[in-house]
C-alpha cells in the first residue's frame, strides 16, 4: 500500500495530471484484485469482477 501511495505522490510531483494518476492507480488496484481472486480459486468472484470491469468499460465511453 505504501508503494502505491509513493508512486501516486511521485507522479503528481513530477507534473502528471491527477486524472492520469488516478487511472493508473485504479488499474493497479484492479490487477491486484484480479490476481488475488485467481490465486484464491474464487471463480465466482473473478467472474463477477470481470463482468463489472466490462460494464464499467462499456459505460464509460
């Protein structure tokens, strides 16, 4: 968690727009959640996560 905070802070200080920082950090969180779900054998959770991600991507555009 500290690494994510440090990365976000460093990107902000370097002049990266906040929208880009939040998008990147959100993507990292999604990857982490997917990895944990897959490693735990939670197929139902992984399926729900994938459906939510697909709906979010379709609705945001």
